[in-house]
């Protein structure tokens, strides 16, 4: 046996005391480091660990016409709000929803099976029993490890039989409230949908805070689009339930939005989302040392979003709508509009790009119903006809095919193996010399075909054989010039999802030739309006804009002072000389004022209150039974010497071939504008 050495005890005690002293010194050093040297850092860290911030959206800004008339309005209402503590369990939420139902009313709740299952499993004992009853492969993976809690829960929810979810109508109302409470994240605040609250309900709920933890009264709003002719371009806003659109949620979250924020989902509401979106309120939630909510402080007050005012005066818009309806009903009366999809017109300020009106009338071919369709001016496409001939001549200049007001021979065009191509006057005048100005005035197809052929690098000879090796290049050149005017390209309008026209990738030589006089590619009325506005503006193409400016709110929450005007945006300049542009101006003037028997647009001038320059167009087509029909189109600007309005009109599939209604409508729109805004 080893002999005990009593002298080793003091040595061990001394070593132990030394270790203890070193530990105390380490603790003191650490406290010195934390409380003196880095005091601010750790105080901030402690504060951040015991508090969190949440945001809530505010009422949306409103939309007004050019005269300040509202196009949408917010209906403010008081609602139940719920702020969720991080300590609340599903069972707690179930208890709150049952109690809350005694204070509010809920009508006909629409529930999913999963919402009912979540309510059923909110009881911990029920959940435990349900999980234990699951088959082994629904609780463990192939290696025998227990599945994650989320997987177990999903399997438990899917295992619940229908008879286990057979709740009464009152219980379903509680489930509806529970599902909303359950969708609110920790420390977040969400509005709970119920039937409208009465003043008594508001007062009672506000005083029952101890019985209803997390429940309070808040202010919310409903978005109402007023019934006007511009309703279709206003767009929509997501509901509180839907919140951020799933496909755009990540982008919105990066901008500081919350998942349940209501945002614009289409047209003006979407285009000007960040302007209309209200300033979010910010609240700071303080936690005690146990992680329970101790207090809630408001850091930033929310405020209503800014407003936007449009360039469109509703009174002028309505008068254009009424005009279109009158003309369309007249054509219905004589049978011409039976197969027409409607009639559309756009008016722009050619010097600023401001949209003055975008009117549409949709005709349901099955029911005969007529409905406003402003949106159709940027989404529907049509065969333009001869209105585009100024762009074809421009392409001739750009590609060195034409020189100034060049004279060509107006004649029947015959290619080897194909039927003749005529101008509308066919053989009545035989072959004769014609200038670029006269080609516009008379609307000569022959002049355009020869120009297009020149772009292919060939000169017309009767019954010639056409080589098509340069077809793709030539179509590219023609469409490129058209695009400089906005035909077949985005106009840049401040609306999402505009159509850029129908420009087929597959085509043949015949398509190329007919495209030169507007019988192949399709364009929107807005594109045609930008085209004529570009001519009126000496070749400078401006982006159309519907919004005139961004405004703040006055004391009553209505339209306040101007914050930011929407600037004119130049897109490009057509690549032709000033002298060549002057030829187009002269041609458009002659269309309206010429005295030749071949002048095509006298309807522009007959009854006009100002001098109008323009171009007619006939998009040829056929309707049911093979009956011939025309898109009776027109583009125009006025006054001729100082253009202040540019107009495009499209009247598709009119079987009344003897009456060109397009220029008459354009003239009357210009006359209406002159009444509302006298032009010098």
C-alpha cells in the first residue's frame, strides 16, 4: 500500500487557489472588456436582441384626370388587427379566435381543407395523437431517423379523415379567424377580415385587450375604381389576403415591402406603384428578459401615398367616346359594322407626347353588346392600310432609293407569274408620272411597290422576274424605318404590357411588297398615333405618357401640390433630312386639301374648324361568307402649321366600302378638341 504524503495537500490547495484566482481575473478582464472598452457595442447588441421592428402599409395615393376629377377612391374603414407574439402557440391562436368570434361577425367563410386541418391540429394532445398514429414511413426516413417537424406536420395534416373535420357553421367561422391569425408572422401585424365593424364593436374590442392578446383596432382601406371611360387603364390592386404577387415577391421584399402589402398588379396602378404606395408606419416591439412582448412604440407614422394626375381630361375623353359610339351605331344601322370588332381612336400632343384621349368601343360579335375599351388602344392590333405610306417613302430616302420629291411612273405592277398590283384607281388613268407628294395625296400603291423593290436593289420592269436573295435584308430595312416612327416597336408609353404589334417572322416576297402599303404587319392605334405625331413633330419621336405629374395630398387627403412633372421623353429622330420631312408635310396637307379627282382625304377638311393634314388608310380583309371588308383608318394632325393634336382612328372590318368613315371621325375629334381647347 502507498504511503500517504500529508505535505502534498497544501501544494494542491495552492494550485486550486491559483486556478480560481486566474478564473476570477479572466472574468474581471472580460467584464472590463465588455462594460468599459466595448460598452457601446454590447449595449447595442443587447438592445437589438430585446427589440424588433415591424412595418405596416398605409392608404394608397389616388388617381385623377387632367381636371382633377378622381378616377379611384379609397374607402377608409376600421378593422381588427392582430400583432403576434413569438410565444403564441397554435393553441393560443385557437383560443383567441374562439373568443374574438364573440365580438365580431363572419359571413359564409370560404375554407380550404388545409385550413380546417390546421385548426384540428392546433390542440397539442390531438397533434401528438395524430402523429403517433401515422405509419412508420410517415414518421421516419429510410435510415430510421425521425422526419423533420415540418414533414411530420404535413403528414399529420394529410392523414386527417373527412369526418374528423366535420365542423358546425359557427366553428367554421372560428376556423376562418384562426387561419388568418395563424398566417401572421412573429412580431408582425396583420388585418383580420370580418364583416364590417359597428361603432359598438369597435369600442368593445378596444376595451377587451386583456381577454384578446394581440388584438387591436386599426384603420384599413378598400380601393374602388370609379365607373368612367378610363376604368380599364386604371388597373387593379392586390387584396390584403393575396398581398405581394408570388412572381414579384422577392423584388418587392428587397425594396422594403412586407408579404401582406397591397400593390398594383396591372396598368397605372402597377406602373406607378412606388408613387402610389403609402409610407409605411414603423413600430418597435420591446421584449423582456424572457422574450415576452413588453411594449410597442411607434417609430415612424405612416402616411397616404402620393397622387397622380393624368394628361387626359375626362370631359374630352367622354366626348370622343360618344362620338365613336355615334359613328359606330350609324354604321351598324346601314349594315357596315355588323362584323366589326369596334372602333378605336387615340389623340396625342405631338410636342410633348401627352395622351389627350385613348378611346375605344368594343363590339361583341356574338351578343352585339357595345362596351368601353380604352385599353384596346394599346393591346389590340390591326392592319393599318395606306396610312403608313409616309414611312415607306422615308425608307426609300434612308436607303438611297428615292431622292427628294422624286417622280416615278404610276402604273399597274406586273411581276412574272403573279397577278397585277394596282392603285385604288386601277386603270382609269393609265400610266402617268407621279411625285412623292402626289403618291401620298392619291395613295398610290404603285409608287410604294417600286420603292420597296428598290430597297431590294432592283428596278421595276413590266413582267420582270424578281430575285429574292435580298428579301430578308430588305424587309429588315423597311421595318427599321417603320420602327423609327413607332410602328412595330414599343411606344414607350407609361403603361405595362403594351403590344408592340404583330410583326411576323415568316414572310415571302408578296408579304414584303404589300407591307410597303400597309397590308401585312399589324399595329395598335397607339402606335399609329405615335407615327403621325412623329411626322407632326418634324421627325422627333416622343414617348406617349398618360400621367402629367405626381402630386402630394392636401389637408383633406385629396389632390395637393405638384411634386414632380412627367418630363417629355425623346426616343429617337427619324433619319431623314428636314427637306424630306417637309415633303411628307406637303403630302399630308394635299391629302386633306388637294383638288384632284384622285385626292383621298377631303373628308378631313370638309367641316373642319382648323386646317388638318392627314392620311387615309384602307386595310383590306374579308369577313364571314367571303364578304369584302375594310379597316377604314386615318391619321391626322392639326393645325397644319402649328400641330397641337395628332389623331389615329381605326375602324376594323367595315363592309360599307363606299364610305371612308375614318377621316370623318378624325376630323370630328379635332373639332371637339378645338372646342375644349381652342387652337390658334
